[in-house]
C-alpha cells in the first residue's frame, strides 16, 4: 500500500473543518480527536473498498501491484485488464458493493444499540460516508467504478473494448461537468448562498473525473495503434564480428555493409553479446583502433533474445520485463534477424 504525501495535507484539512463544525460538541481537544478518528476511519473504509477490488482481481489471476491512497480516495493498480467483460464488471462492482454493505452494517449497529453522543455520531457519519462512497462510485462514467461497469456492458454488447472505453470515458466527462454545475445550481435555486470551499471541492472532484476520463481516452487511442508497433519493422541490420576485432575495424565493416548494429559472435558463429551503441558513440575515433569491440558489448541474456514476430503490448511487455538498450531479434527458425534498439522502440511508441 502507498499513501500519497498530499493525503496527509487533505486529511489534516478535513480534521480542521470537521473539528470546527457545529455537528461536534465539547471542548476543542475532544472535537479534534473525534474528527481525526472519523477521517482515519473514513480512509480505512476507502482502503477496504480498494481491497475488495484487489481480492476479486487476484481471484481471477490478475496481478495487483499496490493500492494507492490519495486525497480523492483510492486506486488499485491492477497490472492487467480483465480479459472478459464479465470479469471487468465483477472486479469493478466489488468496491461499491462492499461500501454499501459497510453502510448497511453501520446502520444496523445504530438500530440495535441506540448509541448516542459522540460514538453514535461517529458511526452515523461513517454510515453516510460509506453510502456516499458506494453510490458516488456507481455513477456510470470513467474513471469511477460505475464507468468501468458501463464499459463492461458496452463491451459485452459490442464485443469492442475500445468502443466501450470511449463511451464510458465520454460519460465520465459529462458527469464531471454535472458534478461541478448541478450542486451549485441546486443551492442557488433553493435561495441559499454558495460557500466558496464547496465550489472548490466540487471543482476538485470534477477535475479529477475529467482528467481520469481523458486519460482513458488517450490510453485507448494508443492501444488501438499498438498493433502497428512491430519488432520486425524496427529491426536494425546487424553485422556479426569476433570480440577481439578492433572497434575501428568493426565500425568500418558495419558502415561498408550498411549495418546499424554490431553483434559479437563466438568461434562457432553463435551470437553472445551486442555492442552498446551509446558506448561506441562515446569512444573517440582515435582510441577505437586500440579497443576491442567486445569490450563495449553486453553479454546476451536469455531475456534479451526476442522473437521478431513480437508486436503491440507483447513487445512492450517483453522489453519492460528485461530492461536493456539493445535486444537480439531472431526468426522462429532461430536465425538472427537484427537488433532492436530501445531508442527506436521509444520513438515509435511516441509516434503512436
């Protein structure tokens, strides 16, 4: 679990506002203690909300990196998206469902115990808080849970996850505008005076929703273009040389052959290393005749040998799992195709 540093600032602000509200009675010290307890319990409820997402995701075999708590709530970093709309719906629905269950349990406790005073007020506030968290997250627009549930429904109906994301993201943008405009309009129409901190708070929530929805649209556009990101197209022609060959001669031979990468081979002609381009460029030309090409090479590890047929997210995942500056690309037959430079992959990805 990771707690954003800004969380402590907003939590402190909540404690201050709640501790000075008319809802709490007693000395200032008691009010602030109760306010702090409420804020902590509120975020514990948010943590439980996110844990439910994570547990359901892990139940489907989806890896969860961490849970992030930030001022606007929480976020479960699930490394892979659910492969089916049904699983997407269940993972998304788990959080709001548990929040509503917590609200219901708190209400049952109040009815059964008839608690009054600060303890009763605290439980009552937690009931309302969990009810709000559950219902708000059910709103049908990304990045809220309800938006992911809407995405799952459209995905199921159209069999097109990209289209489903676009629909849910635009719904999220509409909701973001509504969150900012509707509460203020209701207060004004009722003849009340709009408090500036309420406008700021609604604005923060609306901005969070708008940014989240926009990010979903951006990610969708990138994923639609990812299939065009192919290792075979990015392969650099490579020249195989022995490790003992002077760097100057290796570079000369590569230029003559039109190669853009150097592979070190053993006495049997098997690739064993890749010469680092950055190290070559950093070596002055007057020193290159005295340096062996193998001295600037990185030994090939199994994870640095990639299939030339890799494309899209499979290619990105393979590179992410084994960070390196160059990779050896091989055909399904085992024959060497060339070298994939991370710099070329980054440029191609940026163009998407």
